[in-house]
């Protein structure tokens, strides 16, 4: 059984290792993307005191981008800024702009992800699609990445099996031998670092695979990964008169749910659509909203609210929280970044081990052939005569 597990661990690692390491490493980089942006563009993260009205925010954003309409606003991000998305129709396709807004002055500070267009765009595409989205399409490329996640799960499970030394020798599984050559050193590092990181990497692998493939798996059973909401909640009940202001809509929701934190507002883009207010009710492992409130834009009536404890909502919140490391604050974020970089280390030590063992096998075969070959007969003087 051990020999079979070793072969599976070896060949899956050799065949898929480079792709898996690319996905994991880019995932770590995405964890620190906001921190990198703050360091490179500090001018975008300096809000002024106070809060302007949301109407002023909306008007300021739309004036900065003529022809665009604000359709979403994220309130009080961790940076203390607003994030606004504006969109307009261009030849039948939606063109969008995402910008930071100073909540105190309602001025546009700059684009969200100012460096995303150059570097982090490729990082994100590599992480989600292995840069194959233009060749395979995003859906098919996502499926390929999902199978890479399955490959990582196989590597981790077989690695844990190969590491297990038994209860009596459990401590030996963490031993790193430094004075018996490079093979022993790399073997000790590979085993020790591997078993320590397996719990973290297994969580990332399972949730990452779920992000790419769970809609297909749930679909086999007639289920949807989307949070259920009544269709009537998305339709305005009475379109007489003028729509209420955004500030009034937000005030109504906050008065109705005073213990909820407002995270995001999705504005209607058609006259018969409702406002969708994403709010945080209690603890949310996703680190953001866990309920959606639907409000009539003309009457301010609360038409409905999703249940954060519904099975699919609960599943989605924990899937996001575990994969994006948002459930435990800054310490979890730092640990997740480091754990995501470990597959690169494990690939390097694994290749070193494989190379050393391959050389040893070649030397062993070479010496065996020398021993097995018959001795060369040297003719004597008498036989020569």
C-alpha cells in the first residue's frame, strides 16, 4: 500500500505540480494585494473626517465619469473609504468603472485596484484560469483549475499517509537531520513542512475546488449554490411617483434592522427593480455581509430579507471565509499568505529528493550490470600459440 501511495504522490506531483504551485503562489499574492496597493498608492487611502450624503457621493461619482451611472456602493471598507461601481452600456455590453470615494468630501480618489491592470490582473487570471481563459473560455478554464484542486487534495492525502510514522514514533515525523547529506536534509524538511502545512492547504484546496466545481456537483442533485430569495422581492410593488433618495433607502433599512451593519447597496438599474442592501447580521465568517435586504425604491417598504442560517447561505459564507482567510483577522491573513507559499518550497525539496533518488537508482543499476557481466578472458601465451 505504501508503495502505491508513493507512486501516486510522486506522479501526480510531477504531472500537476507546476500548475498547482502557480495557483497556490498567486493565491498568496492576492491575499496581500490590498496591502501592496496601500504601500504603492498611499494617496488613495487617506479619507477626510466626516460623512457626506450618499446622494453627494452618487452625484460626485457620476460627474467624474459622464455617461456612467452608479449601480453599487460599498460602505465603510476596512480602509475607511467607499468603493463605487459605475456602468454604462457600450454597444450592448456593460462597461464599468470601479473607484474609491472619500466619504468625507465625496470626491473621487482614484480607481479601485490601480495596479490591477498591470500585475494583479495577470495574477488573478493565473489563479482562477491558469491564463487559459482566452483559449478554453472562463467556464472550461475554471473546470481545469478545479481538477488541479483535486490533484492537490490527492497529493496532500497521500503525503500525510507517507509521513505517518505510527504513534510510538510520532515525534520522529518532525525530525530534520542536518549532518547526513543533502538527501536526508531535504527529506526531513519536506516531511516536516509538509505535514505542518497539510491542514491549511487542505482547507484551501477543498474550498478552491468548491468554488470551481460545486455548482456542477450541486446541479446533479437539482440544487443551486445561490442564496434563495423570492422572485417578488426583486420587483417594485408600486411605481407611482418618484423613487426615494438613496439616503432615505439606507435610513429605512438601518431603522428596521438597527443591529445590522450595512456593507453594500446594489442600486436598481431598471424602473421596476428594487434596492438590494447587503448587511452583516452577527458574526460573518466571510468578513462581510451575510444577509440581503430587498427594499422598494418608491415606497421604502422592506419586501424581504435572506436568512443567514439557511444551509446554502451558511455554506457560502464559510467557503468564502476559509478560502479568502477573512474569518480570523490579520493573524489568519498572514498565516494564510505563508501557507500558500509553502507548495513552492515543497516542490523544490520534492524535486531535490526525486533527483537524488534517481541518481542513486542509476548508480545501483550501473554497479549491478558490472557485477553481473562475465569476466573478460585474457588469452594465455600457450593458447595463443
